[in-house]
């Protein structure tokens, strides 16, 4: 019989926190590969994404989630449900706090939802972006929301605190099976990750409300014999006027988006990429169940029906 020392450990670790706290950046840093779309704008992530870290002793399955939001359309219902699922299902929760800004109303809502469902010994309060601020006052504001949670200071950007964070997670992992093959790092297909990267880069290049009017679908993802990946993607906007902005004067904007996205996808795949993008109008897509399903923003248990 195996003793506890040698037994295999595994578990699901949800990354939660308000928009822009650095959850997806942390996922990428922990996995050591860019698999989640990151941008400097809030509400980049829209659905759960796994990042799987395996050794011969344990398997940590990190679950990146969207930041909670207060909008009322079907897309937002889906997004908030994604957070709720993670809150309920995870073995351990990492609450990502953005040290560059004090805790606010969204932090209070999210920590309240968390405390309704879980005990605080299932939570690690992670102070991220410690390279930008190390103010005790800001930490205290977050700690007041989760007074009993274990805390750690990290910087996803510099890498500070990441090995220590992995140690804390390891100590709290329950015994469990190998849920995924050891060489698998996520559940998503590369074409889905490519779509997220195209959307993140589109968001970064556009201003005002436009970033939130965008959905991306990869229509075609093929690896040719010469090793080049050929991708055809569509950027959907809500109105014709927005389409003109995404294309830009003489196509300048769409070319810039295309270059940024191609570089990000090349970094992910470590292969040369040929990226062809088009822009289409899809009126009121945030409330269109069939369209939401098409772009992977609807699923079991959501209210977007
Ligand atoms: N300076 C600094 N910036 C960081 C750090 N971690 C993340 N960022 C930046 O914070 C911004 C948001 O990062 P994301 O990883 O997209 O944040 P998120 O929590 O996934 O955001 P949503 O998907 O919108 O909920 C990006 O511009 C990151 O580069 C950090 O440790 N230090
Ligand atoms: Mg994110």
C-alpha cells in the first residue's frame, strides 16, 4: 500500500479576481507558455480556461476565470456564471488582488460571493503587481475582505513570489488522480487560443467602448507542409460604424491588429503564422444565443438560452 508521502496529489485551483487584476498573466506565467489572452483593458477573459502543470508527484489544474461584471446582457450572464462555477467547483481558490489599486465595490461583491460558498482556509489572497506598489494600506484593504485567508505577494511581471506561490498551492493539494495526460497544458484547441489572442490584440488597439463590442471566430486553422500555420479569422462588431473603425483609414488599423495578433500566435505556437482577418457586423450579438454558442460563449448551465 502507498503511504501518504508517495501518494499523487491533484486539484483544481481557480484564479478569481476583478477584471484586469492579472489572472490570465498569472496563468501564463505558471504554465510558462502564453495560452491565455492578456490585455491592459479590463474584461479580456470571457470564459474559463485551464492551465495544467504536471510533475510525477502532482498535477495542478489552474482555472483562469473572467472578472465579474455588472452588465445585464446574455454575454454578461454567461461570464458571471463562469465565475460562479469556478467558485463552487475548485479545490482551492487564488484571489488575485491588484496592488496598483485599492479594493473596491467589485472586490467586495466577489469576496462576499466567495465567503457565501467557501471557507477562507480554501483561499489564498494573492497580492499581484507588487512591482507597481507595496503599500501596506492597499494590502490591508484587501485583507479586510478576507481576514482569515493566507496571503502572498507576487509580481507576475518580474516573477517575484511565483515559486513560493507554487509551494503554498502544493501544500494544499488533496490526494487525487492524474486528470489529464502529463503533456497536456490546456483543454482548448490552438484555434480557440488563437481567437482569444486576436481578440486581446484587437482590444488593445481600440479605444472607448469598442473593445467590448468585439467577438472573434477563427474560421480556418491549417498547418501547411512547409510548417507555416494558415489562419483565417473574423472580427465581429455590433454596428457598421464600428466596422469602419476596426478597418481604419486605408486598412491601417486592421493591418496593425493583424501584425500584433500574428506575433502573439507565433509566440504561442513557436511556428510561422500567416494570418488573414476580416471584419463583419453582427447586430446585437451579445444577446444572440446561437451566435454566443458559435464563439464558445455559451454552455452547460448558463442562462444564455
Ligand atoms: N506591472 C504589472 N503588470 C501586470 C502584472 N500582472 C499583470 N499585469 C498587467 O495587467 C494587465 C491585465 O492583465 P490580465 O492578465 O489580462 O488581467 P486579468 O485579470 O486576466 O483581466 P480580465 O481577463 O479582464 O479579468 C495587463 O496589461 C498585464 O500586463 C504584474 O505583476 N505587474
Ligand atoms: Mg483574463
